[in-house]
């Protein structure tokens, strides 16, 4: 992966985030990568190769939508740590199976099959609705109390 590819991919992502108002999906991925590296070095190296090819190169060469490529990478990454399924949660709190390129208003979560594992946030809307925030708090953080207003 060249520095030129990295710069182009970064610029395209920044432009897409600015144009759509979407929230940067990368904020959770570093923690997932750290967890994967401590669990399984081979799968970690595979994830890094996946990142270089299917994210950086694809975005830089304009083969992939920048935000979509990052979200898909985040889902694959979460799946490597905890097999499960992805869902999108709309502003009303209704959840549906994930389909590529959801709207920016959707909360995207990876729900591990393992009962004790917490959900993994993959993408957050720019402004979370009350039901989305409650879903995130409960499934990702284990909070069961509502915040005082």
C-alpha cells in the first residue's frame, strides 16, 4: 500500500463525511483491532491485509464508496472477533438486518452470537435519537438506567 493510496483514501473519506454529514465510522475500529491482535495474531494480520486491499486501495482507486468501505470493514472486523450478525436501528428504535449502505440516520451494530459478549457499534448517526441512544447504552454498554434529564 503506497502513501499516495493512503492520502487519496483519506481525502475521499473526509470529503464524503463532509458532504453527507455522516459520522466517522472509524472511531470504534482501533479497539476491535487491539482486541483481535491480543486474541489471534494471524487473524489480526489478515484484517490488516483486508484493510489495505478492500478499504484503502478500493477507496483510493475509486472502486468503493468511502463510507461504505469503512462500514463493511468494521463489520468484517467485528465478525473476526465475535461471530454474529449486523443490524441497523432506525431513529424510532426499530431494528432490521443490515444491508449495505444504510442511510446516515441509522445506528449500525454487530450483535455477537455469544450471549455474554456486548454488541459492537459499527456506525453511529450524526445525531442519535432517544431510542437509538437507549439501544446503544443497553446493548453496547450494559446500561439499564435512563439518564436524568
